[in-house]
């Protein structure tokens, strides 16, 4: 089996985000920390579990792919430290927004002649929150796709997948897909592992294959981000101020007035 | 003929989901601004009664697409059954709720129709005559204005962002049912399983104290338990992230894939305020957010915001509560 896992590097969004002068994207300051999109950690872990499960198939390989600027290679290293065999960096050296359709088009263009049996993505990127890239990759490649996957199992001698997807109110939709297929993985499907020290050391020496986004064939643009803004502060709420103790006292007074306590 | 704005209906067990009426409300608003005719599409196997109900409530034309393969949702079957009809209708916009079904289906249709796809739309804005769609990014910290770069657009509408459609007076609407025998080839939906989560009825609680990833470690749960004790009818809720980390069981999860609650008081502790969480608790009467990040979007939903580290704030609050109850 050949597995491809799409991983995105996202900024840790605790703290203030500044919009650039043109209002077109976020400017990351030196102190911004970047990490792997959390949903993608679950996707990598699921690929590793599949590999463990079919350990009789010595040919199983897991590739991790990411589209982004040079710093993205750290996220690919993390994927390799978790256990992926190879990292593929589609280099796009601009700190700007890339639409999910464009991202999918780049990944599909890379993947199309590589005969992957399964392509895994996270259900959503924590920064742009589209929930689209996996489905677009599937459509471009003509593969079946299941989104928000919370359970999967290879069946029928490796020709099909039995899948459960999480829908509203915790209900699950059970379906069967032919391989090759695309799965978008929902958090909670597994417990992502911490990289072992030996894997971290191994990953350090492993090379990442880098290719320029411009050399990949892409499809015509579909939608654009015109501008970013800060949401208007809500009119109904207000912040309690003062010291910690004063805030606690104010809160208790409010709770008492509203007869909660 | 006037151009169309189409809404794809979401339903389950012969019941139209309330989020559908929100998407209809969105489509009415956009349709009125742009002079588009609303048309409603419903796919399924036994849809006649729902189609009639929709026609009466919207006063619009409802097209039912009927087939045994459409008994329950399957992305491939839905797409296969609908795209030719959409090509014939040629709507400028196709809308549906932003649910697990909506974000599964929308990109499939958009790809086929060479349309743009904008998910989780929460506002419409008109700028110099151009229509823009506003959606949240970075867990609600920023708003992005999106513009389709194509003639058609497929949109998913954020649950809770538009009110439910009022009954439309005047015309009674009309229904037309088309049969399809399109069968999916590469995927098959087998069944829908009800939630396996143990039942914990959060709906009955007066007060919900909710834990997010920001409690930082499970050992801090006791702070929330202590806080819960100061209210008579209270329970612990949680974000999905805290459940995924194994800190609380999934029966505590609040949000679109967990439970929807509307207690008298909701205290969100270390929860960032992602739309999927807010959707499940925005009906609470009073919302308090405790978060160390002043920019956290939970504060946009809260009545009272407290920017503090909960590890020190909650103990202070409990201490003050002891003084308070001794003196009163
Ligand atoms: C299809 C789909 C369905 C989903 N369904 C749900 C759902 O039903 N329910 C749900 O909750 N989520 C759901 N999610 C996930 C959702 O998008 C978010 O990832 C999740 O809600 C984040 O949880 P959180 O706020 O606990 O964690 P984070 O987003 O990591 O936020 C943690 C917060 O804690 C704050 N913090 C950190 N330390 C402290 C401290 N010491 N004191 C005070 N504050 C602190 C931080 O500033 C931050 O704001 C869904 C996602 C998808 C894609
Ligand atoms: N730049 C990227 N590089 C690699 N994978 C990505 C990228 N952007 C999105 N993805 C994948 O697509 C998923 C969904 O992203 P989105 O549609 O943007 O919410 C993510 O969880 C990733 O697995």
C-alpha cells in the first residue's frame, strides 16, 4: 500500500494576529510559533496505524506532503519523526493566502501519477477552516472520498475500505469505498503519538524532496480572499476589569444579582 | 427568465432539519438583493410530503429528486443525481447548510460545475456593487471577505448565522418530482448509527461549566468541579479538543458534533470559541468566558469576559466565594 498524508503548517493562534498592510493576509512576527495542524496529526497517526495493521505488506510506505514556504519543512520533519517514510515539500515561497482549490490542485498534480492507494487529510485546517482540500483532491483525481472519518478498516483483501464518518449530534454514517480513496480525518479517531527519540534522530538525517509549486500544473483559480478584518466586538458583552481578586468579586456580585448563587 | 438561487435541503428521517430553514433565509436575502428567483431542491426516496411542506412555507418552486439510492445521504449519489439538473437550472448560487453533509457535498458540486466554493458563510457584504461573503478564520479571530472568481458559486451557510425562514405569505409554491436511477459506483452508504456516546443529559442542567484545551492538564479539572459545586444544578461540559485528549468523556462534548445546550448560565473555561463549539451553546442565557488570550473569539459570544489564567483565577474565585457565603 502507498499512503499519502497531507499536512499543513499553521501558526499557533493563541495571542494577537496582525493583518498585513494590504489587508490581504496575516503578518507573522518573529515570535509566532508554527506547528502541525492538529487534525493532520490524527491523519498521520491513522496512516501509521494502517501500516502497523498490514505489517505483512512490507511494501507499505507513508509519504507526507505539504504546500508552503521554507519553514514548512519543520512540519514535514515532525511527520517523519512520528513515523512517515518520506516528506515532500511543495515549495510556495509567499506569505499569502492560498485557496483550498489551489492547494488541492497542487497536491493532486503531484499525486496523480504516483499510484497512491489512499490519501489522508485532516477534516479542517485550523487557520483557514475551509473543510475543502481533501474533497477537492478527490474530485480532481476522480477518487471516492469520505469526510470527517472517525473509523476506518481495510476490507475485501485490500480493495475496499469500510468507513464511519461523524455527522451532527455524534451520529455516524457507515459507508464502503473502493480504493484508491481520499479520507479526511476527524480528531478523536486515535491518539497521535509523540515522536520517539530514535525517530527524531532518524528524521533529522532524512532528506525532504522539494519541488517548486510553479513547476506543477494547476487548475484555474476559483475563489479569492479579498480582505481580512477583525470581527466587530460583540455589542452585548463586556470585560471585567481590575485585579484578579477584583474580577472575582465583580463576578460573584453579578452571579448573585442574577440569582445564580 | 430570472436567474436562480438554489437551496439544497438537508433532512433526516422524513424531517427537514432546522438548519435548512436558515439556509433558505440566507438565500431569500441574497436573492432579494440580486433579483434572483429562489428554487428549492430536495433529494431522497420518500420526499413528497417534505417537498409539499417546503413549497407551502417558501412559496417557491420545489424540485424533488427521487431514487432508491438516495434513501440516505451519499456524496457520490447526491452529486450524480443533481449535477445535470443543476446544469439545466443554471443557478448563479447553490446554497446548503454548513454541516457534515453540506461540506461533503458542496465541493463535489462546485468542482463539476466549475464553480467557486465558499464554506461557512456568516454574513453578506456588498462593496461597490460586488457581493462578498464573510467567513471566520483562525477560530473566529479574523473575518475574511471572499469573492467568487467564477460565474457560479456553491456556498455553505454557518448554522445559527441566519434566522429560520418565516412562513412566506402569498403564493403556495409548486412541486415537481423527478425520478433518477443514478447509482454510485465507488462508494456505498450502508447505515446511519445513532450516537454511541453514553447519555448524559446536559439539557436539564441550569449551569454548565465547560472545559477546553486551555485547562492545560486533566489535574485542573478539579478546579472546574469545585466551581460547579457553588451552583445547585450544574454539570461539566467540554470542548471537543478536551474530549479528544481524553480529559473528559465524549458524553460531555458540546457543539455541532456533540450536544446542543441552552442553560441559564454557561461558563467556558479555556475554550477558544471555534464556530463548531459556539453553535452548540449560543442559546445559553448568560455566557461567561474565562480565557488568558484577550483576542480569543469566545469573548465575542460572551456576556462577561474575564481575561485571566484560569489556574489562578478559579482558586481566587473560590476563595472569594467562601468569604462571600460566610458574610451573607
Ligand atoms: C466537523 C467538525 C466538527 C467539530 N465539532 C465540534 C464540537 O461539536 N464541539 C467542539 O467543541 N469543537 C468541535 N470541533 C473542533 C473545533 O473546531 C475546535 O478545534 C475546538 O472547539 C477547540 O477546542 P478548545 O477551544 O478547547 O481548544 P483551543 O482552540 O486550543 O483553545 C484553547 C483556549 O484556551 C486558552 N487558554 C490556554 N491556557 C489558558 C489558561 N491557563 N487559562 C485560560 N485560558 C487558557 C487559549 O487562549 C485558547 O483560546 C469540530 C471541528 C470540525 C472540523
Ligand atoms: N498547504 C497545505 N499543505 C498540505 N496539506 C494541506 C494544506 N492545506 C490544507 N491541507 C490539508 O487539507 C486539510 C483541510 O484543509 P482546509 O480545506 O483548508 O480546511 C488539512 O487538514 C490538511 O490535511
